């Protein structure tokens, strides 16, 4: 394992993350339709989520935002999805961990915006396809139900080690960069999921996209994948505005682009002082 990876890996394994607040999609016994994943493109999944009929749903079992597990069918395919309809706006709030936040937002719209931004960055393969739709008269984010084996909370509790730690940690670094870019204030062990082949999935961005242009933890940014680095540098405010229309306002987009600029500065400085081999992978 690369020395830099080893050091960062150790830091992640001992880091104290906030308690899980979102549902682990592996928690309920998966239905046959959900476990036998159909070979669909992302566009086919999107079309299914937008048009398939709701057959029913039930609480997912975990999560302060009360997500539901719903079953959809188009007459040919039946598959489950996650429905999250939270849309809370408060001027001033004290959160469960004691932090105080002004202009607090906890909204399903950010789940959709996060997926749109991830597409621009080539990270949508780490997130379930997510669309906006109404269920039982309530608007919400509908996400493709994932074939998940465990979440990060379970992995740590059961002391499970990924078989390929470099590959695993490379994915974790991508998630860290993305979470910093969208300013996700609730990246926790419960919304980091793993499939059986140790693919990392990141879900639940309802508390992202704050308007601050500064990075919360710039020291956490030490390495970045080469393709992601190129895409972040090329990220354009016009394409972000177009992709997130209806989901982000101009102040949230300005915040994202401001954080992008700070991120670019940090990585350029790291490359200049440590060399590309130590920063890019």
C-alpha cells in the first residue's frame, strides 16, 4: 500500500464520525426483485423511476427524515426504490450534536441536485439514480434501491476489512472530495454503503449545498483521483446551473463554485510542494 494511502487509511479508520441518521438499504430483507438487479442503463433506470406505478411502501426502518422503501412496477419490471420527502427550512436550529445552524435546510431537493452534480463529475456510478416525483401527494426524491451488503457503521462494528484496501480507499477519497465540494454537513457511517463486491455507494445529501464558499475541513483534502481532478477544474457555473435548475438557487450554486475554487487552490499547492505522484492517483 502506498505510504500516503496507509497514513490516510489509518486516519479514516479511527476518525469519529457522527451517528448514522439515514437508512442502510441492506437492513430489510431484500425482495427477489431488489436482489436480482436488472441489467439496465442509468437512463432506463431514470425512466422507470419516473413512470412506473407505485405499488406500495413502508418505513425504511432507520433515519431521522423518515424515508420509505417503495415498490414500483411498469408491468414488466418490479423494483424497489427509496422515497425521501423531507423538506425542512428553519431560520435557526440547534442540531442533535449540539451544533447551531442558521438558515438550516434539510431537503430532498438536494439529493437530486447531488446526483446531477455527480453526473457532471463522473461520480454518478457511486450514487443511485435519483429523480423527483410525488407519492401519496408528497413531492420527494425517488432513488433506485441498491443491492447493498452493509453500511460503514456495520463494517466498523463487525471489524470487516475490505479485501483490496487501495481500491476501497480510492473510492473513499472520491467521496470525501465530493462531500467537501457540495458541503454535505451530514456525511456519516450510515450513508456510506457497500455492495458485495465492495463498491462504495454514497447516499443522503439532504443537508448539503450550504451557501458558504469556504471548505469546512480543508485539511482532509490530501489526494484526488486524476479524472476527478480534471473534471473539478473544468466544472462550469453555467453547466451546474443548467443541471441543477429547480433544485439549487443561485446562492447555493455560488457557494459550490466558491468551494470548488478553494479546492483547486489546495490541490494545486499540494502538487507544487509534494509532486503529482503524492497527490494524484
